[in-house]
C-alpha cells in the first residue's frame, strides 16, 4: 500500500470538507466511547474494591495468573482480523467478512487445543495445581471469541459505536455480577473463570442479535484470505510480542515472588494505567478509523494528525501528573493495609503508561497504513529490555524495581516507533516533550494543592478529593476542546 503524506504544517489544521462525514461520526463516536469508558472503569474499579474485601491477596494473585492466560488467549484469538476489517477497502464485502469469520473460528479451536496441551506445564511452572483444571475451561473462551460476529468490527469501522458500547457494558456488568456472587460464596479463582465465561457468551450472542451485519457462513475466498494473511502476519507477530510486553511483569512476578505480591502489584498497575487505558479505547474507536479513512484515500495530512494527537494526549499527560501525586494516599485510603505496597507501583506505572500511550498513538497511524514492522520491532525491544533488567531490579527495589523496568522498556521502545513515524512524516517528538513537561508541571501543582489541603484540614481524603476535582475539571475542558475541534472539522 502506497500512502502519500502531505506536509501541511504551515497551514491550518482543520480537515478538508471531504472528511466531514467521518468527523461527524467521530464526534458522535467520541461521546459514546467516553461515556462507555467512564461507565466501564467505574464497574471495573468497584469490582476490584469489593473483591479485595472478599478475598485475601493470595487467591487474588492466583486469579491474576489465570487472568494473564485469559488475556493471552483473547489477544491470540484476534490475529489482526478486527483492524484488518476496519482498515481494508473490502471491509464491507460479505466474502471478505465471511472469510475473516472462518479464519477466526479456526483460530479459536486451535487456541483451545493448545491451552489444553499447556495446562499441565503451566500449572507446574507456577506450582499452582488448580491451574491444571482452570486452563482448559479458560481456553474455551477463545472458541467463543473466535465465533463472534464480524459486526463488532464493522460497527467500529463505521463509528457506529452506540450499540457496540451498550453491548460491551452489558457483558461487563454480567461478568462482574457473576464474579462477585461466586466470590462471596467461594472466594477462589473459579469466580474469575465463571465471569470470563459469562462475558464471552454475552459477546457471542449479542454480536449476532444486537448488531447489524452479514449472515455468516463458512467461506474461503482466496483474495480475501491473501489480504487478511498479508495484513495479519505482522499483526500476529506483534500481538504475540505485545502479550509478552504487556504481561511480562506478572509473568515474571508469578514465578519469582509470592502470589500475594502479584496481587498487590496488579492493583497498583491497574490504577496507574487507568488514564492510558481510557484514551487507548478512544484512540482505537475514533482516531484509528479517521486515520484509516485518510489512508484509504491515499493521503495522510500531517497537520490533522498532529492536531488530533495533541488534543488526545494533553488530558492523558495531565491525568498522569495527577495520578503520580495522589497514588500513595489513594491506595492507603481505599485498601486494607495488606495492599498498601501498591502505592509506589501505582505512581511508577502511571509514568510507564504515559510513554506507552505516546507509542500507541503512533502505532495507530502505522497500523492504519499497514506499516507494521516498526510496531513489531518496538514491542520486541520493550520485552527484551524488561527481561534484561527485571531480575536485578527486583532484587534491589522489589515491586518498584519491576515497575521501573516497565518504564525503561517503554522509553527505549519509542525509538523504532519514531523511526516508522518519521518515514511517514508524522513524527513530532518536540510536542511530546512539551506535553510531558506540562504533565510534570501539573503534577507539581497538584502536589502543592493536595499537601496544602491535607495540612489545612488534617484529612487525606480532602486532599485526594481536591486533586481529583481540579484534575477532573481540567481534563473535562480538554475533552470539550477535542469535541469542539471534531465539530468544527465536520463543518457542522
């Protein structure tokens, strides 16, 4: 695929009229996405807070080991089919969609077979016998995910995100209800398994009955398969390495540390990556289809991409600075003393997540144009750096050392991503340095506010709430600015 990049840095950043339809959809999609993300994170955090009161760290650590495998199966069940449907010019062709669905179904069954074969060695490796029976059941969720309708991808392609968001929230609510009820009566890893199975079934059923799409049947169109394989070969390799990069810390901690420490680390990481996860969803749902639309037309406009990236990254930078400051006080307020070690992990992983989201915004552009080698190399570098540093870092700094290795990997992995972005003439490292400085300055300001309120009132909660209120107001202003830009761009 040949993509021409226009350098319009000396021109206004507003998109041309030809992109107005896509930007109108993006405006609606942004509202749905942000609303859905907010609701999803509230549900997730409530689930976590309740679980830590129902369970000690040990069982939660075992659940995290099971969750690592579940996420791996979910990532491997995709093999790039969803982004291929969004990106490809034939993304609405029934032959293309049915071929993609056929490949997905086959992949799901293969993954289930592999999970059954790996159950015994995985359980032996972590010395957790219960994993021997958990893994085959978890593996079946890959079969269910593989049979999902391609309407999940076509809805994303056309930014028809209303029903898609409602589907995801319903599945998550059902997952949470099942997990908490099961954990109340039986606080064991089987609660997570039951919730994951419920989530997969909800996705499968609702993807067919709730979202409009083609009627699926098994089909193997050679041209479609060739396009999918060509696109998916790098996505598959990148996904495999991404799984190691994203989950390398719990994979290592599950072996070298007690499972209770794994639970503590997981809580810190969950909170530290919160703003990055929120905006990663927005990038996937809104930014990726916009850039893919540009790529399909054969032109990438530097000014539009830079403007969108800046407006998307600014609230993440602000949120990162705020989270770094509030991390320790928030963990001590929300959790029992057994989990207080998550505070430093929270702060450090917030920094790692900031550099990760910078890479991800570039990755969206590279993925939209089918330029995947830089993404794969970047992810490989991140993984290699982590494994090279983690063992001495853990010996010296324990959980904080593991989190620092994640930061080092994210920073060094920016190199290959920036190289790929330079080749497309969309790299803007100076802006990212400025945004990083803005986030750091905001964090310092929030430290002053939070400390002042705590000293004046004698209440940690008052300081946390003051930080949250100011940060929320500033981030809301940034989001409103993003919506206003999308509205202007649409010509409405």
